């Protein structure tokens, strides 16, 4: 065949490839991943006026016990040691089930709303009129791995974008000198599954969470070699960016390359801005005391909470702080010695969380920030190994506070034991739909094309929890 002359099959193939490339280029352009100099996290307009700009997720990894914190059940004391009956089939994850076990902590009503809070959280209890408490949450799995995935990504399966990734994909960031999504893990270790809990799944890597450390350089190897000046670093990045951009123009569908170009530029900016953002030496002594910094046992989490306020103040869109790490007692996973476990962890975070709420209010940031206090699931009302509690996905509690939230609200209820959500039940899909709604995003319209369909954080589920909206 003569040069420049194509068979019908070759011609159709080339035409089809060209049309596909145009379509891909259009998709990438609309997502901010193609044009030269365009950031994947450029600020985007929400679907409707938002109530908040930023989200703080305080994640009590391991399983916070609802019947020992925010959902008192006197029936557990009246029927202590008896079998739990009349609730249908009871599923336990690790065996050794016992009888009904009352809470070792006392409950007291707080605020104008009269919300019950246990003695584990005396400082948070002072702010109940700012909290919207949901006592009727439920999830799918009673295993940490799938439950963590569902709470963080909307599905029990691996490989999906986390909530923070969906939010930064939908809205971008307010500060291009810092990541849009930052994660602080516990000093005892990270949660089960590790990085996929804050990963971007099938989205470009630019949307994944960036782990920050609470001391020293915020990111490992952030600073360049001392032998390289900032001017040399800038020239090196400019050359690398030019070469990468040439390659990207020939391969417009390579979203990972586009994200990589962006990450180099972001890393260069963070060498100055990230260190400054978490520099607590610029905070007053009164502010540091508010968070319990320099005191035991609140110092570590207090530092992370104050750094979170500084990051939110600088336009970071989503910050997640994990309380608890590793397995069993280093986390909230109280399969044995519930009293020691929950007292240890609650004493670390109670005062810093209250301090965070006060600090956000004093700086005018509370009404533009959403705080979520949650676990991957709750715990059983029956004992395990005499003094512990097993996992419970059938009914648990969490609370939200901040902009757009109706404070002093209590939604739903569990049964007389605190085992199963029975009144006004709310799913994780509902929670995610509500969070997106407060950010001005319609969970049914926020989609990403993957595997031949438009994917959603809430999949085909979810209803906004309107009872908690101000």
C-alpha cells in the first residue's frame, strides 16, 4: 500500500482514536487536568451556596462505644449480666460474648438542650448546644477494614476515592501553597488499611490526602539538599516541568503525569508554606493552654488540633485527625479492659476538641467549618472477656458541629440496650450526602467517570439528614 493511503480498517481506527482523544482531552480539560499551568486543585464553584468551606474529621479509630459516651442506657444496669434478648440475631466479631454490661461512667445532662454526655467527655459536654448528635447510625461491616473503607470512601471495597478526595475534586482548594487534603495519624500508628483510607482511588493522585507530621518537618524529605539554592531548585523544576508538559501534550489521557507535574510545584511551595503553617511557636501561650499543649496526656493530640486550625485558617479544604492507632489497646478497640482503654483515649482528646471549638469561634471560623466526630462503628452493650466490648455496626453515635448545623439537636435512637438503631436510622451514605450538602455539593451531581459509569461517593444511595441542618 502506498504511503499516506490507508485501508478502510486503518482509516476507521485512526478516526476513532482521534475522536476518542478529543473526548478525553475535553474531559481532562473540564476537570482542570490538561491545560498548561492549570492546577488540578484550582478553586471550583459549588452546585449551590455552601454553608461551610472546610471540614475537620476527628476519627476515633477502633470503635468508640456509644453506650459509654453519648447514648446512655439505664436498662444495662437494671439487667446487668443477663442475656440480651428481643433484638434478633446478634453478630459478634471475635467471640467470647457475655451478658449485658452497664457503663462504668456516669451520665449528666448538659446545656439548654439537655443532652446526655458521660464523664468521659466533660470538656466537650460544655459545647453540646453546638452539637448535632446522631444516635441512630449504622454501617455494613463489623470488621475494621471494610468499615473504615465505608466511613472514609463510601464503600467497603478497596480502590475508591476517600471523602476528602471527593471534596477536593469537587471544590478544589483555597490555598495552592498547601495540599487541599491533609491527614494526621496517631503516634501509636495508623489505622488498618493505611493510606487507602485517605487515597484518591481511581481519581488522579493530586486529590489524595497528604500525611503531615506534628513535629519537625511536616513531610519527610520536604527540604532540598543544602547544596542546592532556591534559585537552582526553581530552574530544575522549570526544566522538569517543560519536559513533562511536552510529554503530556502527546499523552493527554495520562492524568497521573498531570498530577505529578502539579505535585512537584506544590512540593516546592510547601518547603516554605507547610513549615510555617504548622509552626506553633507563633501561637500565644493562652492558645496553647487552650489545647492542652505541653501537658500530659493532651499534648500530642492538642498539637494536631491546633495545627488543624492553622491549616483551615489558611484555606485547606479537608483535615482528618486520627485518635488511636495500631491494634487493640493503642486504638479505641476495647475488646478487653474497656475502662482503661476509653479513659486513656478520651483524656487525650476531650480538652483539645473543646479548645478547637472555642478557638474556631474566637477567630470567626466556626461558622465556615464543619467538624465531624466519629468512628468506623460502635460497640456492643454486652460484655466481651468480662470487661470489654465487641464491635457493633448495627447502632452507634456521632456528632457534627459548625456552619449549617443545628446545635443542640439529637436525631434517632437505638433500642433499649443501645444495640441496634431503631428510630430514624441513618446510614453512612446519608452522612456523606449531608457533608457534601453543607459544602454546597449535590451528592447526586458530584460524579467521576470510571469503568463506563459516573461514580459517586454515595453510589446509588443517600439522603441529606435535614433534621440537623440549621
